[in-house]
């Protein structure tokens, strides 16, 4: 168990280094090191040198090859020279696994690469499946690996490529009509879209994917700065980017042509094709992660809710892809065990109990334990509401179970505080992979620049089982105020452990009393007896972009007996 936790810590860093190093032969390694240095805050002459990056890439490739060698027992054939010609003539590179024994035709699994990776990403799980009697095809989407064309970001051309691959398999491989589609991250988004749009796909397993691309990139009108920069940078270094991708991200940062960008993103969103999927009745298994600040849980849960097909959702601890990516090295884990069982049940009819498992599971924060539900939203959900009272001259505001009886206005100045999501990427990895949370002493958060509310000690446990909703009323001196809301569990010394957070940007509100509603990311967490709740609200966090990078303004938080400021928990 300890080695797996260490692995989960370092693998995302290794993948990030691969992204910065590049793999396709069309990038400059000096530029790669410089970009990595900018993103990580390190000197490009130090550990992020091209030589170090190449070595990291080589080490991880060697690990995959070593794991593949252990699986390659001669029971299947492996052809990595497959080229499929798409509808527009673009050549799509892939590899094909075919069982050597057994009676065909066989069910098939198609794996779609993650962003910045290629057709070799899934050779280990492909080998495992081939040994069990599956034909497996793994490919690089257009613009990545050895495939031609420009990156289409799960657009119409990617779906055409998928259809061409199914055509190829039906004509050249011993497959039957049962075909699954699967992938991690970018591959997961294409898997969900492909399930909806390609009628010959039977089922999908989507790991760390998106339901809504607009919400992933621009949720609550706030661009995801760090992850957006990482994706755009990775695309340029490891692939062949359509210029519109960087242009659209820049437009979100500039708050320019936003409606057109979101329309472009909506076309690439599985939630735009929910009706078609529901009409088909095709089953889907989804795995996502609670601390994923790229494809956050709050955008996949509404998609899952809309599905009326046979479905299953696992929400795990971890950042983007960390709960799922171990499977590419053949490491057994909760998600991949369910994925293999899902394939066996829906493609082979194996009665393995996967459909008897709870439809929804959420891993509790800082724990291996899971809470499970027969449906989502939880049919037995209880909403618990706490009220927020204004700050005093020298004291924080109060979080109480009873209504506010005091009128008061607290005004903060824009600026960062010790309330934060931490060091981008690094803090996420430490939190999600090895349960080292982001902490701060809530008593020391500068209340010149932040609202701070603290409860009394809890006399009974508070079981958070989903989203937290903040509601308040503000009046800002800026036309586009930005807020980040942090929820903490506080110990006896005042140290707050970050449990969840949310963000929002408002437009056209200068000088107006305005309702502010922020949904914090869905998690499962038990606040124990004796702990306290704390809420901090400020204007700057390194994870998110703001409309004006340098802007000094005030935000007044208004508390009245007639307009309640509240903190509402989905609980049980």
C-alpha cells in the first residue's frame, strides 16, 4: 500500500515532465525546458533540463515496457504498425492486439489516448484484455503521436476518425458486434461522445473525463488558469495544435467573444448528446476524482444525473487522472477492477457482480473508505444550513445553526491571503495522492483582504456528502469582482485543513447590491465532534484567472436579518 501511494505521488509529476519533454519529434527541447521552468517556478538549467526530462521520459517508458513484457506471454499477437485512413484522408496511427486462442469472433475494446500521450499509452491493459479474449485497438487521436492532422479537441473530426477505426476493425479483425470505448482524460471525453454518436459502440468506460467542457474551462465565469496553460502548452509541445485552441483559451482570459468560445466547447461536451445516449440505452461507467481542478466533480455529476441508461459512477480521492492512471502500468486498483468487470459483463455477459455494486461511490477525504448510494442525487439526502454572521472589529464572523439577528457590512480589499488552494499542481498532488492537505491557521488570515467565518465546536458529526453552497450579498467597487471561497475543518490550535473550495466571477455589478452564489466542489468528508467549521473568502488564488490581473477594489459583504448569508451542505 505504501509503494502504491508513493507511485501515485510521483506519477503525475512524471507525466507532467513527459508533457514538457515532448515525444513526437516536432518540438524544441530547449523550449520545453523553458516552458516547464515557467510553469513550475524552477530554473530551466536545474532539474527541468532537457537531459533530465529525457531521462524521466525514458524511465517511465521503460516501466511501461517492463510491465508489458510481464503480460506478453505469447497468447496474443501485437501489431503496432496499423494505420487507419479517416474520412478526410488523415492517417490515424494505432496498434492491434488479437488473441491467438479461443473461438472468435471476439468482443473489442478501443482505447483513446490521453492529452499529450499516444497509441502506446494502453499497451499493458490492452495485453491484459487480449489474454482474456478481447481484440484491443489503441490509437493516437489526430494531432498526437504518429497520427496526422491537427488536434480537434473531441470535435467532429475525432468522431469521424472513430467511425473509420470501427470500419477498419470490422473489415480486418475477428470482432463481433460488442465494442467498448475507453480512455483517460481526453480519451474519456471522446469515449463519452463516441458512445453517444457512433451507433456501433456498445458501452464506454470514461476515466477522469468531462461532462461539460464549458464548465471545465470557465465554470462560474472563471477561467482555469493553471490547467488551461498546462493543456495548451502540452498540446504545442507534444502535438500539432489547431491555432483555434490557444486563441479560444486566450479569449476566455481576456473575457472576449466568450459566448462563441463556449459554443465551440459545448459542441465537444458529452452533455450536449445526452438525449441521443439515453435514447440508445447504452451503458456507461464513469470514474472521476474529487480534487480534480481540471475536470472538477461539479461538472460530471450533473451529466451523470441526466443519464437514464445503465450507469455507474466512482468519485475517488486524487487530482486529475491519479486514481485511474496506475492501470497503464498494470497496477491493480479499485477503478480498473471495476473497468475490467464492466467490460466482461457488457461485452461477454459474465455475471461478475458489477451490476450488483452500488451505482455511486464516493471516497471519503483522507481515507480509503467509501460511501455508497443507489442513485444520484442521494434519495436520502439531507440539506443542512448554517447562517453567517458579520465579523466584529477584532473577531471573525460566526457560522451558526441559527438565523442571523445582526445587521452589518464587512468590506474587504482585493488581494491574496494565506487562504489558498496551495502551490498549483504540487499541493493538489500532495493532497489527492498521499493525503497531505493544504492547511493554514484561520485565525491568521488577513481580514483586511478576506472574509473569515468560524463556528463553535461541533457537538455532533457533520457528514458532508456532495456539494457545499455559499450564498451571500455583496456590493463591489469593481465591475467584475472575483471571489474564491474556501471551506476548512479547524482543530483546537486554529489550523484549518482545506476540505473544498469554489470560485466565481461576476460582471456588470459595480456599485450594485448583488447576490453571490458559489458551489464548492463535491466531496465526502466527516467533520468530527470537537472540530470547527471555517469559511474564508478572498479575491485571488493562483489556480484561477481574474478579469484584471492588477486591480485594486473593495467588496462589501452585507449581512441583514432579511437577506440571509448561508452555508448549505448536502449531507445525510
